[in-house]
C-alpha cells in the first residue's frame, strides 16, 4: 500500500501524537493489530511526519534471527537506535558492533546519550516488532521511556500480539498516550484498493476479493501484484489471493513463537469445535490458557471465540511443516481422543476429512454413517467427500460396497455420468502398488444392476492389461461372461480368450439366464434359477444373478414364484439403500406379464424416480408396454421421443426396439413398426438369443408382412417362432404368435408349420 486505506482515524490520532512530541511532550504510542494490516506502514509514516516537524527520530526494528545471534540482540537494536547520535560508544566499540551482550553500565550510558540529545531537540524513539527483541533490548527501552518525562522523549512501539508480552510493563497510561489498533479492510476498503490499482470492480468481484483475502491489505496488495497487467477478473483475483495468502501464512508461521506451535497444530488437526481434544493434543492447548488464546488470535491464523483456523490454507500450511508419520500419528490420536470423549460423529468426521490415510478400519463405518445423514439432509457434495475419504481406509468388503453405493447416490442426482465413472473407478482394486489390479465383485455387480455393461467391459479390459502375458485371470471370467449375456456388443469381453459357453464357472442365476436366452434345457434353467434364489449369505449375495434367476422363472412360466422372489429381492435392496432403476423395471415387466397393471405402474414410477432411469432402455421399454396395455399409444410414443443413450450395449435395448414396433404398429405406421421389429431381431440373433419369450418380434413382423401380402415371409417367421417356442417348452410364445397375427399357424402335412392360405 502506498497510502493507508481506511486509516483516517488512526492517521489523525498519530498526527496529534506527532504534534505533542514536537511541542516537547513525552507521549507513548503503541501500535498493534493483525499481521499484514499496516502496522509498520503507520509507524514509518509517523516517523516521516515527525522528521518534517523537526523531531529527531531514532528508528530500529527487532529483526528475525540471523546466523549466530539472537533476534534483536541488545548490541544491534540499541546501536541501531543511537547510531545517528554517536559514532563510538564507550565500552562497546563502534555503534554497529555485533556484540551480543552489553553491561548495565553501557546501557545506562546510552540512555544518557539519548537524554542529552533530547535536551536540544525533541526525540521520537520508534521500535518496530518490539516484542521480538531480546530481553536486554526491552530492558534498555524501558529504562529510557521511564525517564521520558524528564526530557522531551516520545516513544512509538509496534507490538506483535502473538509474542509473549511478559517483561514489557510500560503500557500507554498517560493523558497524552495513544493506543492504535489496525484491522482488516471492510468491503468498501477493498473496493478502494481495487480502484486505486486500476480495477473497476463490480460488487461480485469486490465481495470475492474480500472473502479470499480476509480484508488483509498485505494479501490484497500481493494478489494485485501477482496479477500485474493481466485482467483482474474475480476468478483470477481469487486464485492470486490464495497464493498470496499462502505466502503470508508461511511468513507468519516462520515468526511464530515456539510456545504457540503446539496449540496451533492441535487446532489445525481438530478444528475449533473439539476443545476437549485440542486441549490435550500436542501439549498445553488453548482451552486452558486465556493468554495463549489471545496470542493465537493475534497471529491472524485463527478466528472466532472457539479459535477456528482461518481457512483451508492455514490448515494446509501448518500441517505441511511436520513429517508424514508425525502427522498421521497426530490425527489418529485426535480421532481416538474424540471418540473416547464421546464427541459427535460429525465432529470426528471433520478431523478425518483433513487427515491422511490412517489405516484405521473403524473410520470407514463412522464416515459412512455421517455421509448418509448429510445426503439425507440434502448436502450431497459433503456426503460424497466423506465417502471418498472413507474409501481410502482399509475397510471390510461389505463396508466398501456400502461406501461405493453411497458415493454413487451422492453423485448421481447432479451428474449420473460421473456416478457411473466413479463406480467403474472403484471397481478396479490394486493388488500391489504399481502392480496388477483386480476387480471388486460387489462394485461390478452394482454396475451391472445399473445397466452399465460398457463400464464392466472397460474394467475387465483394464484388469487384462495389467496382468502379465499369459497370466491367470480368473477374477475377470465371471464379470466378462455377465457382460456378454446382458449386453449387445458383438466382441466378447475377453476377446479371443473368451471361453466357450458353459466352460466358465458362473453363478447359477447367470447360467440359467444363458440357457433361457438360447431356448435350451428349460428344466435345467429353472433348477439353476431356484438354486440361485435359495443361496444363503443375505445381502452379501450378488444382486445381478438373482435378478436374472427371477427373470428365468418368469420366462419359464413360473410367474408367481418369480414375483415372490423379486419382492424379497426388492425388500432387501430397499433396506440396504436405493433400488436400481433396471431392477424396478424388471419387476414392472413381470407384474405386467401377470396382468397386474397397478403393481406394474407402481414399480415403473419407482424406476422413473431413479436418476439413471433416463438412460435405461429397460425402463423405457417397460413404460411403452405399460402404456400400450393401458391403450395409450400416444403416451408410448412420447416415451420413445425422450432423448436416448447412444450406447445400445445396455440391457433392454432389444426389448425397447420390440416395444417401439408395437407402438408404431398401433399408431398406424406399419413400415416403421417392421423396421423396429427387424432391428430387435438383429440385436437378438447376432448374439444367439433366439428364445421368442424374450420378445416375439417374429409375430409382429409377420403381421406386417401378411398385411401387405407377403404371406411366404410371414409363414417363415411364424414357423421359426413356433419351432423355437416348442424347443423352449412353454406355450406363451405360441399364444403370442396367434395373438399378433390374423393367420393362426397350422402344422404343414410334411411337419413344417405354416399358416393357412
């Protein structure tokens, strides 16, 4: 600052002080305040005014420690003050001597030198950072100022409130004495500084600059100097202010008295609301000593009645000055103390947010509980931060799964794509630092339940890349197989290394669904599905195989059993957290197939309430089919008009095509319906999924072909559907073929099914 801003009252008081000194009075002025608020500038300006008024000014500053000497050693400080009066002092050599200690006789002699100088002309003694001086220097200054009423000697000292004031007992007490306290700039003061620097700030820029700098003039000046000639936008100014604040905090820490280091470190670890902990951590805490608390506030590093660290920069700079092992031990001690003191979990979580990885497993459960409460209160960003911190600790698999689910729930409301990426990132677990990686089966299961087949393919590829050539990768076989069965990508997840169907030990539910897709061994598929649903282990059992098992039972005609199994599954998922949209959609389709429209509508509403529903083809397909069942084709077309995910490698993509064909056929668009039916068929047949129970697209296409006179094409499709339906062994596809065409198929004399002429 070239000119003090918002210091008019202080400057006026100091001008009066100078006038009294010039008149031969002996006033004393003490200037104090937070670091960087212009104390030294006021002292320098006062000294210049005093020189202009004919006062002899003796100036010195207690400097930081130099090599081989104490801060503000007596020989240096006193010699600096009297250097203009004498060139050679008795008993001390030249005035600039670096002798560390002076005798009492020499100190008295120097007092007499100043008193003699004051006999001819008023003297003003100005000492900056007085409390940083050594005790001998303070004794000499006290000796001089106690005699100031016998000669026109005025004194101005700048005190640092962080220093221990013991030994300084000459406070401003006379009628002409003055106490000046500097303070941070107000919003108007910040604006004035910005305008003086050539910036034309709007209110937003001014408010952000005040918030980023804390109104500290030194920080604001440093931030503007960093910007230079660049445009001082609000964002650029805030970034420069952070760097300037970091430098200022580092400078204050460099000068911090040793007895404040431990309490400040405890506050950086614990924050301001854990006084029972911070008072015991790292030595005598600020909770027991009022003088220590006042001195900590005087540093400008803490604020408030509870001594909260003033910003994240302060915490980072304080913690950066201790080693990693010491920092980890300190945080762990603070957390254990907080728990023993019975402090709230939220308070313990605040300690953990700033802590490095502590290798403390119970911390994960605690952070998870706090994160759930934060998310329920609408503070999703805070919940996500707590979960991410908890995932850095070695937590049990079940807790890790719950944390992953909570992280996704915290992110998905605002950014579902980011939630999917977070899940995919959590699915890859390092085996050794810098070595191969493995898959977290619980996270993979969560991804599949959300329909993120592409993400599972990507994480499988990541594990394959990390393994040594020819290495055994059993962990990727099951996820790869499930991705192949649920998605529509023609390239197997394991590429050329993909084992033949049935050669991989997969969960019973997945094996059952694989048989269902290919219309093979219905009895075995039902047995596998029942085994999957009867598996013990509670919530630890993967969800995807159980959903596929229930879908297998429904496709095999055991609808009541499938609905019961789905109900139990939904109950368990609801107890654990949120049910994925795709699972709700499967339940809705089963309810619709059983003729329970109200239940189907209820489950579909639950599916639409999930953030990922807009990108789930299975949900859209269920909505279209339900609207058609309600005789609302326009509502079905409205669902199809919603923006869709470009990635077709998601469960339900083929069913959505079939549902779109039904809707277009109902709305009088046979060509569009035929295109949708055939697109559905291509998606299914390319992956060998021939079972008509999945989507009777052949019946729909045959009806369109028959309507336009292509009876041979219609007969071929119906015959193929009837053959596959008989192979699967349930009458539902046959009934669908009869329902979707006006020409019921009849057996050909040669045994080949064909329709009437």
